[in-house]
């Protein structure tokens, strides 16, 4: 009897195009149990290895009536693998119908069966399933520990998935403990779970042919009932990068209901980690990639959305920062349009590039509309108002971050704003001591910036500032009266060593600007800050040039500092390259430019800057290198001192070797000629300077001071007096300009 049963099973399987083998057979009066059932089709579409298959029905009925006597079929344990990439056979190829019509069984049950779906790239989904089908056609499938898209960029795991269907349509889908994991796999050939699923559906449609009649009229979602509904509980969205995994959203629930032939309505909310509420109400049309609806955040921790933010954003204790907002979104095709507001409070940042300590208490409000184009990785900002305290900035433009280029094309405008409100908009942790500045009046401005990595030479930077501020109170650190008398200039070297010297009016170390060689003044201005007498402390053209060179090099190779900015760094601030110091530097430059005339700024600068190891101030530099007074510096000597200012410690090797390398002598000569072309030096000074540069001599201690005379003159500058009886005339300032006037008021 067992042998006869096995032969019948194999024969019935072959009628359906399956190869089958059975290890053991138990035959009872009420059922037949098959163990070790292996089956597969010739095309490789289906492969199964079943632990037990029980056919329930009276033995004599099965013997006399065949399949009509089967009451229930139950499968226990085993694995079924479906390879969707295999070519399906047509009914004629499969030989269906050779044994008569294929009868639908009255009841089917399965438990502890592992089901696997594969495509051409490998395993697409797997899970342990239970199946119950009643004689009326009702079907319920429960899958546990379901894994979809393992190893792809969009994998999903589901603790339990329950599917309920009637006839050929789905009525309800429920899922719990769902984790959607998005992996950052830049540069890898990975279509992702959704793309692979769409590819399978497309292949199925091609093989089966276009549907006609009622089936086609039901639309692409005809397999869903008209009252279809779905529910997900315990949803987590996770992002994984090379640095590890972070949960984006947690503990969410959502409902989905069919809303027409090709649309769905989804509502959901959740209490993410760290508190708050997140909710949404969207109408989605998957086939046309359209979505319309709203999203609301109520006291949600920034930690929840942190994985969606740029990795370079140095958040600190993001669980303490909070988001409030409401967005209306409308997506169509490959664009997502968003309108609404978003506010963040108690935001903190921590990075050595920002400040030595965390910058806390940041509060911003954003309101506007923008469009995101994911395929282009482009964000188009139609309007965005960024508010901090009582000040705000209006932003528009576009940002792209494609794999092969980046584009930053943005305009920002601040309307007339009370000066104190503008300062208060900056986090106090960035300002530190500078927070004590108090001003009256108003200030406004506009910045336009365009940077395209595909054409860095076309970089644009325009800055307009309408400054009507007046300083009323300044912090003790910014008290300029201490420079009216002898003061201690203290410098902390990069290695931690401290240099101190007493200088200032009335000290041996100090040289008034009228006693400094005009060749030195012009050389320093020409090398360090050609627009010094025309700008208000900041030079957008210099900043633009530095930006282009740094971006092209991919590292910091050039600064855009003016003389005023360099002075502030030398006498007020520590030598740290942080955003906090840069913000403080801007305030101090603004203050000193409003409080002092240009000649006073230049005078202090020349008297405190470094010219070599332990060599600070123009008097010490003139004596150390050439054994002369600052008023006696020749064109070549002045040009040399100007060329070493960017790195005086490194270039001090020239003095140590006792002579200039030929390459540096040529550099000094070229610089002198440039000063002549820009009408800073006259022709006589240029000729003498070039000749002297070829054999420039350094002074050594103990040697008698050199006695020499030099000819040549310089173009006057707009200051009140100088050596060599040169008259300074502000009206002649335009003669020395070597760059376009910046758009800066």
C-alpha cells in the first residue's frame, strides 16, 4: 500500500510539471502521511523539501474517489524555494491537463515551513510561514521572522506578517515589529529591494501578457480588495553607514486604506525614542509617484532624524534638542514639494573646528517652501525664512550634491535689523566674551554666492552691507585704550611656548607709522591687502580667491584675511582655527574699523606681527635682518620682509644661511616689478630694488650698521605723515588699486 501511494503522488506531481520523491509513507484509515518529500520543476522555478505532508481523508474514499475524497492537506516543516528569475513554462509546455482538470483542494494548512523567494541577484525574501485555507476560498498566511532584501540597500525585517485574502484578492495585511534599514552603499551596484521587486513584477507581466477585460479594468492593484486595509505596528526606520547603524524613527504605527483604483490613504503616528509625537496623513498614488498630505512633529528629539542629516553635522546630545513643525508635501514624479515650518530648540554642536567646548542653546525657526529632486540630489529653495531671536534672514537658491559634482547657488538677505538683535541671533557660546558688545542703530545686508565644482573659476561672491551701527559698550578684551600707552604683547606659540614683549608708544620697541619707510608700507599693503584703504575690514574678492584655491586643492591652502583681520588675530585672539574664533574675529574687526583710522590699524599691525622666531615688530625686524632703522628700509629689504610674512619662521632659514636662495631672490625681484606695475614704486625704486635683490645682504650681530643711501619714491598713501618727506594724500588712493572695488558698503 505505501508503495502504491508513493507512485500515485509522483504521478499526480508530474501532471503539474513537478519531479517528486518521497522517503517514507504511513497509511492509516483516516489519513496518509508522507515524509521527506522533495520536489522541483524542470525550469528551476520551484524547489521544495517538506518534512511531513499529511493528506486527511478516508482511506477507502481516497482509493475509490481520488482527490474528491481529500478533506484537508497539511504540511509540517521543511523549506520551499521559489526562483522568480527562472523562465515560466506555458501550460502547453508544462503538459497541464494530461491527467484531467487540476482541482482546487478544499482546505490547506502549513506550519513551520521556511519559504524563500529568489531573483537573479540572490535571495530576495525568506521567512517561516503558516498557511490556512478554508474550503470557501478564504486564505490566511502568517509569516514570522520575515527578511526582505537581505544585503540590499533597502532591507526589511518583520517580526510577524499576517495576510488575509478571499478568493483572489487581498483583504487585510498586518505587520508588527518591522525594521526598515537603509544602507549607504555609494558606488556599489545595488538596485535595492523596491527596484528588484518592480523588476520581478515587470518580468511576470511580460511573460503572462497584457491583461484584458475585467482583470485589466481592476488596475495594477486589482489583487487588492476594494476595502483593502493594512496596519503596521512597531515600525523602526534605521540607517546604516560605514560608521555603524542609527535608528531614524522608532515605535511608529500606520494604517493604509485603499482610496480609489490606484491610490491609498495612509495615516500614522508614533512616540519616537526620547519622547514627542510624530504624525502624518498622506494620499499616495504609487504608480505615478504622487503623494499629497501633511506631516506633523510635536516635541520630537533631533536624535530621531539625525541619521537623515548630513554626516558632517556635528550634533551634540541630539536627544536633548527638540523639533516642532508642520509640513504640507506634494510629490509628483521625481520631485517632492514641501511647504511649512520647522523650529528647533536646545540644539548643540560639538566639533574642534567650531569651538573647544560645545555650542549649546541654539534655537532656529524655518518657514518656507522648497522642492527636492532625489534623482539629481538637488534642493531648490523657493523661499526660506530663517529666524533666530528677533532677527531673520531670507534665503533662496539651489543646492546640489551629485556624486560627480556639487553646486551651491544661494542668496541670503537680512532686512534692516536692530544691531543688538543681529548680534543676539548668534549663539553666546560662539561669541564668548564678545557677547558683551552693545550697539545702537540698525544693519542689513545681502550675500550672493555661487560655487560649482565643475567650473570653480566662475565662482561668484557678492556682499552688500548697510551698516548703521554704533558701538556703545565693548567687552574688556576689546578695550583699545590699552594701545595708547606701553602694553604687554603676549603670543602663545603653536608648541605652547609663550613670547612676551613690552611695546607701545614711548617704548624702544615701538615705531610710529611716520617713521616707517614708505617702501615697507607699500610692500606690506601690496603683498597682504591691496584694498586696505578702500574696504571696511573685509575683502569679498580676497575671500572668493581663497575659497576657489582651497576648493580646488581640497584643503586649506590660502586665507582671505585682510590686515585688520590679521591684526585682530595677533592682539586679541588665540591661535586656534575654529568657527567661534572667526565669528569673534569678525566682531572685533567691525569694532576696530569703526573706532580707529586706517593709519592707526596699520601702525599697530606693523609693530606687533611676527617676522621670525622671537622677532616681533618692525623695529626688531629691521634691526635683526638688516641692522637698520624702520625708516631706512630700502625697496628690496621692504619687499623681502613682506614676502616672508605668510610663514616667517620657515623663511628665517634664509637669514640663518646668510644669503637668499636664487629662487627667492627672483621672487623678491618679481614682486618689486609688480609693485612698480601697480604704481606703488616709481621706476627708480624698481630698478634699484631689482638690482639689490640679486645680492641682498643680511646683517649679523656685532657688525657695524651699514651706511647707505637709496633713491626712488613711492606713491602717496592716505595717512597723515611719513618718513622721507613723502606727503600722503587720500585723493591719490585710487592710483594704487590693483583689484576691482568690492561690492561692499
